[in-house]
C-alpha cells in the first residue's frame, strides 16, 4: 500500500513542531523526503518562478507528496536541478494557431499542404504580462493553441469526415476546433497537435469554452478505434494481442493517464473552483500551495506530453496555471431552490457529509483512505500515482458535473445515493429514507 510521504501533514505545516513531526513520520516510512531550504521565500511570484531555479525546486519540494510514486520520483529526479534533467531541454514555442473547420475541410479534400499557414505565430508575446488579467488572457491562448506534441493520430482523425465530431471534439462559434492546433514543426512541416483544451474545456453557461466543466463528451477510446479502422460503436475483439476493447470500455470523459500498464482511467476533472482545492489530482499528489505549485504541475506535464523532448517557456506555464485557477465553481443547477432544498441542508449536516464536504467550498483538506471511502482502488494503489488516498471533491455546482467519482463511474446524484448502486464505495447517505434522499438531492442541486 502506498501512502503519502507526509500522512500527518494535510496543509503546509503551520509551525515547526508539526514540520518536525512530519519529518519523523517521513523518516519512519523511509520515503526520503527532502525539504526546501529554510528561509527561502516561496510565496507566489511569476518573476522568481521564471528566473530562479532554487525557487522552482523549493516549491516542488514543499508541495509534492506521495513521493514513492513513479510520478513524484520522476519529478524529483528531473525537475529544478542545475545543469541536469529537464533544465537542459530546449525551450520551444512553435508558431501555431487554432485549427479551423475550414482547415479540416481542406485536409479532407487534399493534404496538410493545403492548409494556409501564413498566419502562424508563437504564443509568447513580446513583453511578459504584468498583471493578473494579462496572465489569464495569455493562458487562454496557451491552452487553446500551444501544441502538446506532433501527433499523426490527430491528422488522421481530422482527415476523416465526421471523425473529430464522433470523438467528441467541439467547435467555437468562430469555426475553430477546441483543443486542436495547427503548427509548424522544427523541420518546417505543417502539423496538427492536441492542446490542453482538448479534455479540459467545454462551452458552458459562460459562452466561450472554459475549463469550468471538462469536455465530458471527449471520447479518446472512440478516437483510437476510428484511427485503427474500427466502428467505435461496437466492442471490438483485440487483434494480435493488442487489446482494442479497452478503447471501447474507456468511454467518454476519461483518460488512462497512469503509466502502469493497468486499465485504471481517471475522469477529466472540472477545473471551475480549482483555487479552492487543497490538493491537486484525484490521488492528492500535490499540496495545492498556490499558483506556483500549479505552474510547476502544468510545466512538467507539458514536458512529459512531448515525451521529455522539449520544455515550454516558463512564462507560458505560469499563464496556463493563471487561466486554470481563475474560474469559479459551476453555478448551482437549481437557481430557485424550494423548501425541499432547505430540508436537505439539514439532512446533509445530520448525515455527516459536511465533515468531509465542508461549506462553503464543500471540500476539505482531509485525505480519505481507500479503505474508508471504499471506491474502486485501482487508481489509488497504482505505483504510478497512487497514494492510498482520494481527495475530497468539492460539491459546488455538483448538479452540473456528472459523472461522479475519480473514475466517472456514477452517472447521476440519484445513483450516487441509491442503496441499489452497483458501483462500490462511498456509502455515505445510502441509508437515508426516500424522502430524506430526495431532499438531500434537492439541496445538492442548489449549491
Ligand atoms: C487527454 C486528456 C487531457 C489532456 C489533453 C490534458 N489533461 Fe489535464 N487532466 C486529465 C485527467 C484525466 C486528469 C486527472 C489526473 C489525476 O487526477 O491524476 C487531469 C488533471 C489535470 C490537472 C489537475 C486538476 C485538479 O483538479 O487537481 C491540471 C491542473 C491539468 N490536468 C492541467 C492540464 C494541462 C496544463 C494540460 C495541457 C498541458 C492538460 N491538463 C491536458 C486529462 C487531460
Ligand atoms: C469521509 C469523508 C466523506 C464523507 C463523510 C462524505 N464524502 Fe462524499 N466524497 C468523499 C470522497 C473521498 C469522494 C471521492 C471518492 C472517489 O473519487 O472515489 C467523495 C465524492 C462525493 C461525490 C461525487 C462528487 C464528484 O464530483 O465526483 C458526491 C456527490 C458526494 N461525495 C456527496 C456526499 C454526500 C451527499 C455525503 C453525505 C451523505 C458525503 N459525500 C459524505 C468523501 C466523503
């Protein structure tokens, strides 16, 4: 069983005594914690993040937990070290723009060479932003058009009429695809690649696509099946030992991001209200210490997304993090709750929900062990990222964020609280009377 390096420490230690206790526990567990040098100012600061390697390393050391996972080990071995590891990678900002429906129409009639590339430009502006709003605006650009990698799969998909739509890609009102960029590669050739918006952004009540609610329709399995020549609506048999059926079983809204050879997908998290989350990632792999933590989390993902070959200019990862952290939680599904919802609030308190989902954020910094919550342990025990814990999701706007749980296995709030639910775990509230249950659901829809 894997445990976070610092099981006693939920938020950053408030005083030295707690820190000392953490170090003792860490030493007992033998997970080799190293801590940032005392006295180093690690408060959020884009300039220090961009310019000072000790700052970046310090934030990593402060906030990375579950250090025996391969995810944490890789970062400790490669990130924020002078003259070694990822620091030596070439910085890249390839000229790009959003892929348009006109581009894909041309591609379907011809080839990549038929796409007009006269207006490609780097994402990095001439001057680095100097206030929060400018960082967020730049972040929107990064998320929309900084290509994660050159990936022939997306060129194949974009060449097949109807395939992008079938895979769940969305378009903006201006006729561009959400989550796809056209860019110029180092050898001068035109390429298509995915961007961060692919899984994380969907149009909401706010109009333009935002990361408040993830793209629940993004079906990476269907995309793979289409490229492999299968009908995505039929469960295929694997060929020559290559299991094609896992693509079908994945379904929309999830990705198997854990590099451990096991089928243990995670749901795309909804990033509205991210600033309130005490931990990052469903397994709580990071204490969410601030914007700098998120910037490093994103920066290392940009590197691994391009197979450790390049790194993103740091101003752009700070911008992406600023954009992601800037969104409020989804608004309540029910804007005019009736008396049932008020009754439901009392049920919520009496059933003990608030001990973990504590208002007003409806999350808390308690880590809940896999045994206690009882949900599918496959992701929580993975050597890749499993810490033995799942974090507590916020319930703000929960009426809009189905499906539920870390792996998106429960479709509705009714199913979440139903004693007949087949998906195991999280049995809280399953013993309520029918009346209490419907009141509780009315309340959940109103927050
Ligand atoms: C293929 C779909 C996909 C793409 C593309 C993608 N993500 Fe994610 N993202 C996920 C999944 C799945 C998780 C959940 C991982 C976990 O909990 O361990 C996640 C988690 C996150 C989180 C943690 C959020 C939280 O609630 O703690 C952040 C931040 C994030 N992604 C940022 C990015 C950035 C930046 C990019 C572009 C470099 C990106 N993502 C591209 C699927 C994707
Ligand atoms: C001991 C702490 C704890 C208690 C008590 C608790 N929860 Fe949870 N809740 C969690 C954890 C942890 C998860 C995530 C589990 C997972 O992803 O596998 C969760 C997930 C949820 C989800 C799914 C949210 C999403 O976005 O996926 C809902 C809805 C929910 N809880 C409602 C409730 C209600 C209602 C109660 C009271 C009847 C309650 N919880 C009591 C810890 C708790």
